[in-house]
């Protein structure tokens, strides 16, 4: 078998699987063995929200070349992610609390409450599926689902499904910029529900203010 080299190029673009043979956690980088090649990997290339890597673990990555001309791993995910996450009792209580006001607002809409609840559940299921699809695409190195599409699904009423997917799939839960937009959408729903409960006084007051 030829010696492992840092400079044996291989075809870029196709996902590869390798084993971390050395990991310097304090420095945030290590080396991966993929066939007869030695591949450099940096912590910044791991998908956000994942645990810290350690030697002996298998990873899936997209091959690339760094500034020093070394084979390096990009868009890294674990082959074994450690299973699904748990929502937890606190998470269920939080979700229930966030659904109380929108649920009460549905009772005041001119359509049956079960119809509104059904539509929200349906869109939430679609949103959960979009998260799962994006998670799978990230693991395989395929083209990702745009974040704008995920946020649109949340804005259309699928934010409860997104809430569950983030915790169950451990996906998009650690990216600060994404979470800011997600929780902004949740707040919008809370304000809209409060407005319905007050017979649209908030929206009417806003319209009068803008008309000045």
C-alpha cells in the first residue's frame, strides 16, 4: 500500500467517507484517513449544531483543497449522528404555551376552528419534512434547501413543525442568524393572534398611524 500523503489529489465534488485518525480539540483541527489519502479537517467545516468530533469517528464530507494545497474536508457531517434528539418536557410546555394564543384566536375567526388547526397542522408537517430533507441533503453533500424556503413555510403557519424539527432532528437550532428570523416569525404570530383577540385594534391603530 502506498504511503498516506497530504498531497495526493482526488476528485472533488463527490461525497467521501473517512475516519478521523487524529484530532486536536484545543486547536480545532485534525486529520482524516480516506482510503490511502490523508485529509485535513477544521472545526469550522462541521455543520453547525453538531457535537465536537473526536478521533475514531467516521465523517462524511466534500473533498476540497485548502490555501496550503492540502486535501481538506468541507461541509462535514457525522456518519453516525447519535440518533434523533428529544423535544423534552420543557420544549413541549414551551410549544403548548406558544400555541395557546393562536388557538384562542382561531375560535374568533369566521371559519371553524378545526379548519384553521388542520391547515396549520398540515403546513407544519410539510415544514418538518422540508427540515428532514435539508438535513439529509447536508449529510450527503447535495444541494441544500434554501433557508428562505424554510422561513416561508414557517411564515405560512408551519412554525410549530419547525420548532419540533429543530429539536428532533438537531437541525438549524444553533445557527444564530437563522434562529433570529425563526423567533421573529413566532412573535409575529403571537402579535397577530393578540390582535384578533382584541378585534383588530392593534392593526387598526397601526393603519391610522401610517395614514397620518
